């Protein structure tokens, strides 16, 4: 067996329990079956060492996160995850690293019943690209482009934890829960499926609320007003983030992997009852374009609402 065959061997444990796979790993392509009445949702995300995760991140966490960020995109679309492919570029075939990487990948893949159906393996600087695929009934996908004036802007869970953990990475007393929020994000797959029938629009928060919400506003041709003190924070965040850091971490920090969902006010109680994670209303969609941030006393909060951007 050559080196790359050995590497591929590590991934056979990730193909179990596959649904709708006519042909899996081993041929030139996988063959997947799309049931009648469903659309295939496809998304790709790459993680590059030093850019998307700190250089010293464990192999387990890298495996977890590479899949998590992709499942988060499927969730934001209202799609149910089914399959993924893995393009792996490795500096060397380190058996210990590989088995830890696959372990992290497999734990999350099993939680969401997704199967590895193919990929590619090359040598080079560490980089992981996953393409995730899921199914959504025709007409039920949640687009960025359909937010309506008057909608409540809701977020799942809490924001800012991962950005805080990144900022305080080397602090020895940093609570594990904060570190886990950075290294092992929980994609909101179930919550998204539960919210699908109520959501006018959704996006997953990967680059910071301000920038990500702006994508929804632009796609929908609307604006928004956000109450910054109403943005949900974890107990640990409250303890560890200084007042000056707070707004920047929650609005521009990134890596939250929570959902931001626009829901008509009359639908909110039913949406909350259906959703397995807490939904917090942080503002409203407005006819007036632009994104405005308000303090509790009604005064405007000024910030550069671009979020985290590559190449800028
Ligand atoms: P090809 O030269 O046709 O691209 P490869 O040798 O790259 O073939 O791959 C052979 C088979 O192994 C293919 O089915 C491919 O999908 C699978 N494969 C290769 N690398 C990976 C990987 N990292 N994860 C999962 N499957 C992989
Ligand atoms: Mg190949």
C-alpha cells in the first residue's frame, strides 16, 4: 500500500451507515441518490492552518471544526446533512495525527448521520477542504434574500465566546467551555430544521454578526436595527469579557456558528416552542436600508459594520 492508500484507509470508518449512496469511496466519483421532491444543498469550506485555527490546535479539534463549519452552512439553508467529501493536504503522513483527526471528524459525523463519500489527498501545507451535501424539500430552503420589514432578528445560543477564547488563547485559567466554543463549534442542524417553516431568511454566523447580517440585508433589500445590549452572552463571557471588548467580540468576532434567523413577530412563539436552543430577539428588520446599532437608552452605537474579512 502506498502512503496515500494508507491515508485513505483511515477514512473507511467514516463511510458507515450511509443513506442514499449508490457508490461510495473507491471509484472516480461517488454516486448519490436524490429523492423525488428534494433539492441537493452543496457547500464547501476550507480550513487553513494559522488562519482558520491556531497552529497548535489539536488534530481532533481540526477534524471536528472542518466538518462543523460546513454543517453550519447546510443548517443555515434549512438542509438536512447527508454526505461529505474531504480534500486533505498534509505536510506528512503522520499516523497519530491522522487517527486523531479522523476521530474528531467521526464523532461529529456520527452525531449528524453524515457519511464520507470521497475526497482527495495531496502533500503540502496543512489545509482541509470539506464539501458537505444535504437535502431540503423543494421550496423549503431558507434563503438570505427573503427577510421582510418588521421581522424579528433572532439568534440561537450566545455570541462572542469563540472570539473571546481566541483573544485569550494563552490565558491558563480560560474556562474550557470558552475554548470548546472556538475549537468544537456545535452546528445548529436540528434547530435549523425546527425553524425552517417559520424563517423568512437565515445565515450562519461565521464572520461576526455585523458582517453576516449585512449579507442578509443586502440580499433582501432591507435594513435592520439591533439592540446591542440584547445580544445574548454566556455566563463565562460575562465574566471574562471586559466592557470595552464586549461589543467588538459579539458583533465582529466571528466563529460563533450560531444561526441568525428572521421571523415574523406573530410566528415567534411557535418558533421558540419548536426550537431546541434558546432564540433571542436582538432587533428588527426595517424598510430603511443600512444596519443601525442602538444602546439600551436609545442612543446610536457607532462601529464599522464589516465583520471579519479576508483580503482586506
Ligand atoms: P483519482 O486519481 O481518481 O482522483 P484518488 O486516488 O485521488 O483517485 O482517490 C481514489 C478514491 O479514494 C476516490 O474514490 C476518492 O474519492 C477516494 N479518496 C481519496 N482521498 C480521500 C480522502 N481524503 N477522503 C475520502 N476519500 C478519499
Ligand atoms: Mg484524486
